[in-house]
C-alpha cells in the first residue's frame, strides 16, 4: 500500500494521508500513533541535525573571515563586517543570520554582538581560541561522506590517518587543537601541584604543539620537559617554546612512541593527552606499563581524553567523537572510565582519580 500526503504541513497533528484504496489514515503511521497526546514531535531538531553541516560551514566560513574578531572590535552590522572582512555584504548578512541561528551571535535593534561563548572561544589571538580549529574542521567535513561504508566495514576504508607514520595530518592539527588542551593543562597544574613541585622532569608522549610543557614550564620555573613525537611536530613545538622563552628547559625525542624507549625511573610526571583515543586497549595498556616504569617512585601519569561514562549514557561530546576514530583508526575509540581504570591497574598503578575538564576528563594515576 502506498500513501499520498493529503495535507501540506508534516507536523500537523490533524494531517491525513490517502491510501491507494482511498482510505484516509494518519500520516506518519506508527510515529504518529505513538506520539504523546496524539501529536507528532516538531521536526526542527531533526532537520537541523540532518543539515548539521550548515553549522560547520557557517562557523568555518565566519572563522575564515574573522567575523567574531571584527564583531569584538566594534563592527555592528553586515555592512561593517563586510567592509572589515573584505567580503560581500550579502555574504556577511548570510553569515550573521546563520550565526544567530546557531546561537553564537545575537542581534538587538539591528546591532550584532558575539555571545559570551563566541567572545571567549572564537575571537582570534586568545590562548583558548578555537577559531583555527573551526577552519580546519570545515576542510575535514567531506570525509564524513564515507561514514556509511566505514560503519559497515568497522574501520577506515582509505588510510587510517592517525596510524600512518609521520604524516601531514598532524602538522595541520596540532596547532589548531592546542587551545583545547589549555584548560586541561591549567586544571592539571592545580590537581598535580605543579607550581610548588620544584625541579621536576616531565615526559609528554605525543606532545604535539607542546602545550602542556608551555603551561607547566611557565607555572614552574624549575621544571624541565621532554617531548616525544614525530620530528616535524617536535620542530613546531620547539619553535613555539622558543617564542615563549621556555626553549632552554624543553627537549625533544623524535620517534614513534610505540617503539621508542621511555627509559626507567627518570620522570616525575608523564602526560598522554588525546592519544588514548587513537589506540586500542592492548596498545594503551602497553604504553601505560612502559610509562609506569619510566616514572620515579611516587611519580604521576596524567591521561587527558574524552572519557565515556561506564553505562555509555554520556557525555555527549565523547560519545560522538568515537565516529572520528572509526573513520581514522583501526583500533581507536572513546573509552569508558572503567577501561582506563582497568588498563592503569594492569600497568601497575594503584591510585587512580578522575577530574572533569569538559569536554575532556583528566585521569591521574600514581
Ligand atoms: C591529537 S594530537 C595530541 C597533541 C597533544 N598531546 C594535545 O593533547 O594537545 C596527537 C599527537 O600525537 C602524535 N602521535 C600520534 N601517533 C604517534 C606515534 N605513533 N608516535 C609519536 N607521536 C605520535 C601526533 O604527531 C600528535 O602530535
């Protein structure tokens, strides 16, 4: 039996459809019948999700044209944003409308302003600015069209990009993601008592831009840090640390952390941030075991990652981030709190605590 819509508004509680046999039935079938109060849910949220790439696009384009920075510096409307950004007024108005739609900009009496979130995270040149990341994710968007096949296959159908040794993906990524680790690194400074810890030595495995070393060496003038990463990434970190005047206490080891020796009893603190999600249970347990050996007695391991609740009910960001790892890795995922406890216990750690640093979690193991 096929049906033909007999009304125009799909959300109408009173709509009907007509069967080939001419019988009128409520459109929506089971959904219509099951909805509380006899109505159907509003489709707005589902339509927004189906078209979620509009938000990524508008946000990425606004970041590319520094719209949030122009608003912060006093642009008040589309004409002024267009003038400052060197873009069309029609384009500027469309971006502003889209940004109002997603709640990043508000308009009052024709004057546009950043919301508090946009002012904090999307204006450029702040330590926590996600503006570069918004531009990068726009470029990543096309890869999602592979997701139906990736889900069917249970893993990447092209390169497992995070597993390809020493590849350009990381060079694009590490500077753009560094601001995301700033709040976590600052919280860890307090949780681990880094400011008062004296002449400590830190090992950062997969340190990327060197953001943890930057925050911690700035907080503790006696601390020294060693970063293990691929050579081109270490070169980026070295440059950034030199720019911050911290380069004299920062050294690098070039190589693959799966195979490079971490040594024995040499470090007060080790950090493994946003790496566990690219690895499987066995590799994470192995790395934790080798890090335990690399620590001095009483030393601490800090793991920072998107950690899923044990019953998989949340939090939202870690749950959906797993799709990124399905696309890009053979073994990676967002792991549950209990997974981290199990692996760290197997590795020989006995004191494990979790600290919320949304959307990430800090896992401290001693
Ligand atoms: C997602 S970034 C995390 C950077 C940093 N830890 C942070 O939290 O901001 C992952 C980093 O791990 C490095 N990496 C990934 N696989 C690696 C491997 N097998 N050996 C060495 N470094 C690796 C990448 O080059 C990149 O710098």
